[in-house]
C-alpha cells in the first residue's frame, strides 16, 4: 500500500545512504556509535 509500494533499493545504495547519514550525525560508520567529538559536544 502507498506510493512506495514495490520500490526497492539495492544494497550498495543503502550503504551509501547509511554512510551519509552517519557522517551527517557525526557517528562512527563502522560501529554506528557517536564519535568521541559528538559525545563531548553533548557533554556525555
């Protein structure tokens, strides 16, 4: 149901999107955890 019904993205595109999101959030791409810099920025 809905406008995205049947749409699929390949694994390579998904990984590129995930990497871009992690970079935007300042998260480690390998672990998905916030970077040390991000934790310090948040005073954590």
